C-alpha cells in the first residue's frame, strides 16, 4: 500500500497573476493561429511576444476599472486557459448592468476536459459579483463549436451583429452577439 500523500492539484480557475502574463500571451498566439482567419492570424503573429506579454501584465496589474478581470484556468499548476471580463461598452448596453466576456481561450491540447466550462462559470460568477445582471459575448459567425458550447450553457443570440477588422478594410470579421441572464438567484 502506498502511503505517500497525493500531491496532484485539482483543475481550477482563479484571477491571473502578473507573473503569468507571458504564458497568457503565448497561449493567446497559439489559439489565434487556430481560430482566426489566416490574414488576421498572420497580422497578429507579427506582434512581438514581449509586447503582448507586457499588455497582459498591465491588464492584470492596472486594469482601468475594478470590473476588468483576467481569469486563468489551471491544470496541475499549468496555465491551460484564460478569459477576460469587462463592462460592456456596446452602444445599447446598460452601464453597470451589462458585462462582457471579451477574451476566452483554452489551449487546444487541453480541450474537452472541463476547463472551458469551469472558466465560463468563473466568468459568470465574477461578473455577477461585480454587479452585472446580463453577460454578453461577441462571437465570430463561423465559430460553430464555440456557439454550440455557449448555447448548451444557456447563451442565445440577442440580435446584435457587427463587422470588425483592419482600418484599411483588407481584413473583415463578422460577429454576432450572444447573451445570458446572470441575475443572482
């Protein structure tokens, strides 16, 4: 019989630490290369990793408001996902009532292990704790897997749509907005 203690850590989600900025930047670039249209991924790949890591460090350490959060999903102390929650700045948003999941990424090799669900629940709990009663998410129209994941979790389109891209319009991405009620029970 083995009497040594179990030192494995459970999978978890928590607020990001400034020291994790480089790992978040690295994961973001890997996910971008897989999920964004080729032109967008190529343009974003041109960003210096150090600059992206510095931006994440700043977002974690000095957010513009207290309701700007960076969360990380961990598997055995290894960062396998991240998300950001922010107040919604959509023109039809209700200030201090509508929050948004702005970034959400799970490492491709860690998918289908519950990390996305844990991270999504933590985002909703965080926004609820920050006083938001509705959560929104802009989703690329071609991302059927993410749309199905969110639909299964109770999110639905709210009629919002937009097209984003480069200033020279060489790259355009169509998005729809999903929403869910996060009013406390």
